[in-house]
C-alpha cells in the first residue's frame, strides 16, 4: 500500500506552483512558461543592449557606461543561467546531481544580482562625484580605477555568498525549482542578516544618500541660474528661461533604473527576512518574489531604451545597419535585380 502511494507521488513532478501542473503534459506548465518566457526576454534584451553599446561610441563618453555594460553582462549571464532550471523542468537530464546543481545555480544567480546591485551603487557614487567635484572628476575617475572597481565588485559579490557552500545558510530561493533546494536547503537567520548588512543595506543607503544630494544640488544650481537670469533680464529688458542642471536628466535615467530595481527586489528581500526569522515558508510566495526580482534583468533594458535618447539613436542605427546588410545580401543574391548582370539586363 505504501509502495503504491510512493509510486503515485514520484510519478508527479515537483512543482512549486501546484496548480500549474497538468496530467496531460507531465511537467509544471505554469513554472515552465514563466521561467522560459523570462529567460528569452532577458537574453535577447541584454544582447541588444551590449550590441548597442559596442556600436554607438557616444554612449561610451559617460564613465557610467562601464557599470551599465557590467550590469548588462551580469543580466545576460542570469538569463543563460536560467536555462538550467528551464531544462530541468522539461525533464532534461542534469550533468551533475540535483543537490549540487541547485546550490551552484542559487549561488551564481545571487552573485550576478549582487553585481547589478553593487554596480547601481557605484553609478550613484560616480554621478555624485561628477556633480560635487566637477573640476577634479577626470583625475579622480580614470579608466584604470573604473576597471579596478568593476573587478572588486565581482570579487566582493562572490565572497559575500561564498559561505553558502560551507553550509552556513541559503543565499536565496533561486534554486527552489529543484526539489532538494526547496525541501532540504534551509535559510539561516544569521547568514540572512550577514547578507543584508554586507550587501542590501549598504547599497540602499549609498543610493538614497547620493541621489538625494544630487537632486538637491541640481535644484540649487537651477535656482541660482534662474535668479541670475532674472537680474540680467531686468537690467537688459529681455526675458530668459532658466536652464536645468545638465546632469539632472541623465541622473533621472539612472535613478529610474535604480528605483525599478529596488521596487522589484523589495518583496523578495522582505520575504527573505521574514522566512529566515520565522521559519515559515510559502512556496508560492518564494517563487513569485524570486522571479519578480529576476525579471529586473529585462526591465533594465526597457527603461534604458525608453529614457536615453543617445541609446535610442544607437538602437536605430544598429537596426538600420542590420536592415541595410540584409537588403544588400538579398540584392547580391538576386540575379533579376536592376543594375546587376542578369537575364533582364544582359
């Protein structure tokens, strides 16, 4: 009797979203659709961003492009990593045992998202230095120092989550699509507190502090400029319009990216803290908050393409170049095209 029950349970795949399972397809349909859909969007979106940055030289004039490209590469790797649970849910055999696979996957995704979080903090510091120290900015922020900073971001992110391999705790719920991670790998309140204190809290504090001061300084500069123009117009009898702080618009683009990042990650962080401290888990909540946070890897592409005019021109130029290349190849292969030597032209 027990063996029959065990056989019936084993015949059903492990699904975090139990209502997403259908007998006719023998896999977790809803989970597969969500994960595969996000994986495709993340990979395609970040490949486009990387190509545009390489094909549009004007985008590289800002030092923040180093960090934005770092985020794009990290997000692209997140999308590639998500192929692992996608294939697992579709019952493709794993190259190594499930316990090790889900630990590696959870660790890799945690490190990659940490790189994005640290890069956003560095972008805010970079813009803060550009506004508060404009005369010495070029001597302070050099390409060599930027590359060193990016290397330290990757190193620091790896070291923060490395203790998870030494059974200290669980870095997140990214690997919970695997049964072993969901049932046998538990969070530890001390490790969760360690991650919050070493990563989440400092990054959030830096972003809030720098952008608050950036917008305050820009507002102050705009006010001073408008007052000077008002005095000048009174003396000359002409009216003039005040110009906004030149860095404010670009700072707003970066602030939108940062805001969306934390909005999408906030439910995950709150659930992570609650689950670690109370030891009460909910599979639906963990899946929803985790993949909502991972969806940020695609949202960055959308926000940047909608907010940055230089990026939009670069994207149009890239699409135009691809269309021109396709047309030229088609023209070269078509013997009946006007201007080519063919049956109609002689």
